[in-house]
C-alpha cells in the first residue's frame, strides 16, 4: 500500500466489497478528481493503491487522492449510468467531459385534440406547428430532437407546403378577421376564419405526424384513398385538394431523398482524435430524413485517456483501447442521459456491449449499435467521419492561432506565467449615453479563449452622470475587494476559487487617466499594480494603432498593427466594449419603454398584463392611454387604472 495516503483511506480501500459500483476520488481541497465504475470495487480501487504508477498522469492523480466515496449498485450497466451522471453534473478533473452549449430544439404540434378535432380550448381545435426548445410535457406532441434550429424550420416549411398547417401564435390566431398572406401563397388553410373544417384539419395533422414518423408509404396510400372517396362522392374540389397534397408530398420526398430501408430514427456518431484534441460528430436521421449534424469537442482528453487506459489495462489483463473508443463511449454515455436514444446507433468505433445494454435499460426498449455498416448507413457514416475531420481541423487551426497570440502577449508584456493555458486576463469598459444608464462590463479570457460564463455586468450608481473615472473606480473596487480580502485571509497562500484569484492581466479600456484611477484602487486594496495595462487609442482612434499604458511606471508601448499580441488585446477589448454597450442599451430601453415596470405595479399579473398589451399594442400604447381607456380592459378597475396611469408617468 502507498505511504503517501492516510491509514484511514487505506483501511477504507481494504474494506471495499467485491461488488459492482461507482467510486469518486477527492483531493485535500475537496475538489473531485475522478469518477469511475467497476464490476468489482475491491479489485479496481485497490489497484490504484497497490501499484507503482511513477511520474505518469495517473500517478500524479493518485498522489492527490485524500478521500474516497463509493456507491454500490446492482449491475455494471447501472454503474455506468451513475458514473456518467456524476461526470456530467460534477465535472471531475480527470474524466473526459462533454458540455452541451444548449438544449436540442424540437418541432411541437400544440394540444391533444380528439379524432374529430374537438377540444375544450378553441385555439387548439386547429393545432399549431412551431419551433420549440425546453422541457417537454404531455399536453402537446413533440418530434425530434433536431440537431439545430435550421433543421426544425426546414421541416416546418415542408409541413406547410404539404398539409398547410397554421404556424401563427394563438393570440394572433384568435383575433384574425381575414386570412393572412400564408393563405394567399397556399401555406395555410386559414382555420382562423373557418375556411377549413375541424375534421379536415385534424386529418391534415394526422398526416403531418405520419410524415414526421417516416410512415411515407402508408401516408401516400391514405391520401390516395381519400382522393378516390371524394371523387366517388362527386366532391371534385376536395379531391383536387388532396391530389395537390399528394403531388406536393411526392415532390418533397424526392427532394429530401427519403430512404425506405426501415431506418426511421437513427443517430450516426463519428469520432476523430488528433493533436491532443477530439471531435465527435453526431448526425441525426428522423422519420427517414437526414436532418444534419452537430460537432462536440470534449475537454481533458489527454489527462483522462491516461487514467482510462490504465483502468482498462487492469480490467482486461493488459489490453489497451484506442483513445477514439474512449472518447466515443464517454460521449454516448453522457449525451443520452438527457436526450432520448433512437433504436439504432451507427458508430465509427466498436463500443462496449455493456454500454449498449445500459442504454437499452434506460430507454426501456432495445437499442443496437452498428459498427462497419453497409449501403445507406455506410454513406451516412462516411459523411459524419468527413465532417468530424473538417471540424477538428478547424478547431486545431483556431486554437493554434489563439495559442500563438497568447504566447505573443505573454512575451510582449513579460508576464510571469508558468502555464500559458492558465493565463487569465480580465478587461473592463464603461458605457453610457450622456450619463444615462451607466453600465460597466468585465469580460474574462482564459484557456486561449473568451470565457462567456465568467462575464459580469455592473450597474453603476451614485456617481456624477458621465464621470467615467468614478465609474471605473466603482467597478474595480466591487470586483477586486473580495479578491484582496481572500488574499489576506489566506495569508499569502494561493486561493483556489477562480473568482477570488487576481488575474495575470487587468486590461482597462482607456489611457493614462483611467490607468491612474485603477492604480489608486489597487494600491488601496494592496494588490499588484504591475498587472494593470491600459489600452489607449492611437492617432485618429484608428484600429491597429493602439498603445499600451502601464500602471507600474513603464513607458507605454506600441506593438505594431500586425502584432499577434495586439490582435489579442484588441479582441478582448472589443468584447468588453460589446458586452458593456449591449447591457447599457437594454437597461436604457427598459427605462424608456417601461418594459419591466408594468409587472411591478401591484395588481398586474400575467393575465392582466397580456390583456393590456394586447388591447393597446404594447407598453408605449399603455403609457399613452388615459384612465378611462385603461378601464375598458377586462379586470382593470378605476383604482387600478389610476395606479397604472401614475406608475407609467
């Protein structure tokens, strides 16, 4: 057993049961290092502490382990699901991580109407088809997920061409008195003015759902039967309308190249690993239609793959799986925790049968993974592999350029940073219009890119309008007061929380005056003034002629318009300016239009607010309305009308 670990930890390892489960390693600062699964906890966890790992990455991780947590489960498949749930939610340092930037979009058909089209809600008698992103419920019908918004909108256009379903908002639909332009161009049947019966519209909705499910053969047969039935009853106008639907559907199917191999819902996954980075390209087939793809780039690939490989070698008596397989399995396990898994996965690498079993258990239906596919599936996979290669090459080119810029900046400013990946810069800017709604922005650069989740906005108050120096003093004090306090409490030791660390570079959008103000704040707080650099606009305020002003007394520097370091400084400065000005404009718009003040009036809830906005066409109309006009809205008494009138003036 290792001598660097406590006796309590080693005793806990020795007492582990030989059962399947999940284990978690923590360091002395309670940071989660690693989450792993095992079919035999005693053997797997024990191997970390009985073997000599030397100076390898896994050895570096094992040396940090201070605490262990385990959870026993019923099967290895259950352990795999729990493992990836913890990885996705807790972001351990030595696991391959996939972070979703946003949820997937869906196509929504509103309401669950009866077969004859009847429903208690008048607006749902004719269901609406729309783009949707968010949680799903049982009150509506959802189709997807789709890889991007464009795929959803293209599908909605397809449904409009064939079935002419409405896409307008319920509030617009409820107040129409004549057909809109979509009816004129044959993209809607105008249910808003009863140009189509609920029964016929319900039939079109069922046809749209069949098309979305990929039941194209059955759909065409039903439409042909409907056309012949109308013809037999001498209803030639209705028969012609169905004939037009068949023609439009046939044209769409030809354009979309829908396959008839029985593949209605399939995900195609291709992985590419190069230069220490990886890309997983996910392409989606829904209802037999190829909807497009989406690229994912995991983090911590090199660190995690070393640990994964050591684990696999222990579990399989020396066998070592390629990094591409590890990355693909990590993506599949994490991705399908929140996204419904289709019946078939076409994969570029062979994946563990235990993973497929776990997906089947989670989906409560059989899931199969196909490696080395044939015919159409092979074409899909080759396309996904090509896209993965292209996307990864683009990422490596961008990262190479950004890393070169970071290195150039560190050299130009003589920044003492051991690891350039950790170089952190924060940039501040002030924005207002003639002193109105002053906003300060703070943007963060780290890991060679802008860290959007760490951005901050500050509402500046209590200063003379238009005093940019006072605004800069206030934002710097508010940002770095907690940093100075944390440093004092730590007694000079490194502070672990990122937001309480002093960045390597503090960029100020301004010249000597703003830099002098920043220097005063840092001296008062006892912080290192050498980290403050001002970005002073050059002659004629032209881009590329900026000069850098230092708070520690160094002479100002002009780097040259083609300098990689200046390009990075300009990129960070421009982002701070953009972030500040958008915040200022939003705040100014809220004040000028009263956009957020209507809800603040006592007695105005969502329904009354909606009625007021609908009656007067927006907040500006409500502002201009008299007390008598306001009283014409349902639910608005004389007392409430007076309160609204006073509040908006």
